[in-house]
C-alpha cells in the first residue's frame, strides 16, 4: 500500500469513527453523562443529531432535519427536547426519554412526544418549561387561526401541558 493510500484509509476511518470531532453544536446533559451534538446533514444540508454516552463514547444518530434544530435537556438530564426548525414557517417539538438502565455498550432513547400536524404552515411550537416534580413539560403553539398565511391577521397562541412520566426503562 502506498503512503497516499495509507493516509487516505486513515483519514476515512478517522472521519467515520470520530464524528463528534466535526460537531457544529454540542449540548451536554446536566447530570446523566450524555452529550447530544449536531453534524451537517448527509447531503451537506440540514443537521443530524447524534447522542453519545460519554463514559463509553458510544454514539448513535437519533434525528435528522432538512434545516436546523436546537436541543434542550431536562434539569435531571433524563429527557431532551428537539426544537426542529424544518422550515422557516414551521417549528416542531420532539421529546425523547433516555434509556438509562441499558447496558453500558448500548445507547438508547425513545420518542415520547411529538407535536401534532408537523407539516402545517405557519405553526410554531416551543418548549416553555420542564416541570420534573409534576412529570410534565409546558409547551406553546403560535399559529394562524384562519389558515390563511398570506394575511396573518388572526395569530393565536395556546399553551399545553404534556405528561412525560416515563418509566419504560
């Protein structure tokens, strides 16, 4: 194998097996030893969310968006919320619960809530507050009540309380 081929093989392996080094955003969990980080999308657009168990460096892709997203961890680090800005006119939420008792070499989480009507035009969801004592998350939706986005005269904001009592693990 030539020097050039050896270097090419090394770089390819380096890129494939160390994606966290190329992260565009990083969100460490507050207490559980996990880190969520974003990589560019596979076609060089959008973003992919990778979850890493810090102790074992085990990594797994959890989510992909055609545009961009933000991540917020619950105060206890057992849950995270993805605020997906899939389009300039829509924002959706996805709440995941970690599988904390899974074996050290595996990594897992479950989608426990996703906002309804993900393709509705001019509908923006956002996370307001984690309430771990009550086992809920407070979210808000801001939308055009008429469905006539061109006029945008009847904007409505509603707040919802979503249970996240998660005991699957």
